[in-house]
């Protein structure tokens, strides 16, 4: 036994002799003041912008103001225990978030902490929340459609993979519903989704999560969530963290959809931080630099070249308008940053035209290039016909006498509007959309009474499911529909609409 202890002590002695203590410098700062969601620190001369700082109790903060004599730090959690005089230390890393396949189906906050009660997320890789957008030469043209499943958008305001399409409108006009329906329609489309909830009510977040779970959409979706009672620092960093999560999948060659719901709350959080940190107004803080804050976020959405994987990141930012004022400061900023906008009208919403998309004020700057050739050939003249109808409908309200041609345009436009109506959480497949649009073009809905249009559409959708697989394959590959394919679909739609044709009056002489 003595020999064993002797050998052990000899080994310990040899290890002690070769050990050379290493001195590591450690920067320590001191809290000088704490306010709502922020802290000011003296010391830390080498701290970098957006570097994470460790506070007592495990709380993290992000360096937001790096001044000559003090550092303004945005706090990322509960800060009630902090007080002036507490010591803080640098972490040596900028704010980052966990990324990877393990995030699919999870609900996290901007720091990567789980919010769904399923335990910690495996952190195989972390990425900074702020990253340089892909260079112009690394980008490819937007040519592949991102089908939303909403007829009014896919037909009139098409969205392509890699595009940035703004959704804006007043409160309670269905903006989030359009985004959620778009996520639901990506099932079996090989598109991953990231839903970023920015400062929303807890009940609204819970409803969105429940909807995605009930429909099975969580299998291909990541949720990055901050609620209305979270510190403004978390709310500000949420969309950047969500974009880093989405970029990981894009750089793997995947197609990704990201929804920012909504950037109004993000702008308010940034304004709150700017006021608390006493940033001078103008170019240095809100409102002067909100354009840069949002543009450096949305510029990260793109379609990469094939030699870089060919992945894409499609952004659907949501913004809230006040009293239908789309010419306000932040909405016009985002309109100029994005590749088009989908405007939701409160008046249409009140009339029951859902989704309440105002086609006249909505636009896609990618347009028909983001549609399949077959779809483009069918929907090409639809927007013009609908616009003519809207103008004539306004004129007809004055009680003017209308000629037969004008009455025909109005009747056709009423059926276009009826066909573009759609229930929430009921996306329509491409084949069914093409069948309905072809039936519209061929005036097959003309004899159908308006009150039966919903049932008539359902009949056409059911008939579209019987379109041969080889014809459906040509919807995505062909430049246009052949005459034979068009005739086949029109015949199927005509047969489906037979029960909805008005019966001829009985012959009095019979």
C-alpha cells in the first residue's frame, strides 16, 4: 500500500513541477446605473459593439452604445436584481444564436433558449445575429414561385422564392392570417419556415403556435418568439436572430420562408432603446436610421447562385398602418426596401371580402417572372379585368344607366371577386387554382348565381383533383398550356358546374 501511495505522490510532484501558471487578462467593469431594460457601465475599454456582457445572476446584455467614458448595454432578461456597483465581465463573443436541424419544431427566444418546455436545444453551431448580406454577384434571379395557396396572391400578386414582399394594413385586417396560411401551404413543397413573433401578445403567440401544431406545420417550422412584456433588447434582436437561423438552412441549399410579425413592434422597441440610451435624434438614432435598421435585415433575403447551393430566403415582413395611411414614415421605408407589397383594406374586410387584399394598391415587382408559365398564361389578363370592374363598380353606384357591355364587365368582375374569396386555413393547390382561373376565363361561372359561387368553386376544386398526373406535371415545366390541356381542364370544370346552372323556365305550352 505504501508503494502505491508513493507512486501517486511522485506523479503528483512531477505534474506540479511541469505546470506553469498562465496569466489571462480579464476586463471587469462596474454598473453605474440601471434603467428600464438598459444598464450603463464604466470600464471595459476593449468591449466591441454588440458584444455580450456577463452580469451577476447569469444575465446577459449586449453592448449597444460604445462611448468614450461609458458603455450602454441592452439587457436580455430580468434585471430587478442588478444595482449600481455590481461587477460585469466581457464574454469575448458578439450576440449569437444556435442554428441547425435540431431547431425544426421548436420555439425559442432570440438567445436560443427554449420556450416550449422540451428541454435545451442541442447547440452544435452558433452564428452571430448580425451578418453581412450576400453580395450582389452571389445572387441569382428570382424565377421559382412561392405558392401561398391564396388565389388572390398567387394569381395577381405572385411571390417568388428569394423575394421580399411586404404585408401591410390596419389592425385586425388579416395580416398574420395570410402569413400563417402561407406557412401551412409549404407542406410537401420542400420549403422550411421561420416564424418570428416580435413583441406580440402572449395570446396571439399561443394561437399561432397552436395552429401550426394542429396542422402538422411545426415539422418544418422554427418559431423565434418575444412577447410584449419582454425587455426591449430581446424584441429588437429577435428578427436578426431569426434571420441567422433561416440563413443556415439557405446556405445548405434549402428554400426558406421567414415571416416577421411585425416590424412595427420592432421599430417601437428600437425607438425605446434609443430614448433610454439618450442617443441624439437625427441620423444617429430613431427616426433617422430606422431605414438602415430594417434594410440591413431585409437585404439578407435573396436567392443564391447555383454554385453556392442555390438556396433561397423569402421574407414576408408585416407592418401595421394607422387609419390606412400607407404614406407614413415607416411604411414608406419598408415599401422602398421590399420587392412589392400586399395591402389589406379595412373596408374590404368589413364587407367580408377575405382575404381583404386591395389589388389596386398591391404590387409585386417580380410579377409574372415568379409564376409558372402555365399559370401566367391563365392569370395574365385577370388583374386588368378586375381593375376595370372596380372602377366601373364605383361608377355604377351612382345609379347611372349601364349599357350591356358595361353590365357584362361588372357581372364578370363580381364573379372574379367571388372566386378570389377564400376561407382562413384553406390553401388551394396549384391545379385547383388553374382550373378555377380557366373557368373564369372561359366565362363558365357567368350563369352561376353569386350566392352559389362558393359551392361552385368547391365543385371545380374537386374536379381538378382528377386532372391526370402528366398534365399537372406540365403546370410547372411547360412555358404555356397546350390547347389540349386547356380543353381538358375546361371540360372538367364545365361538367363540375352543371349542377349550378339555372334551370330553364317551364314551357307554358307543354
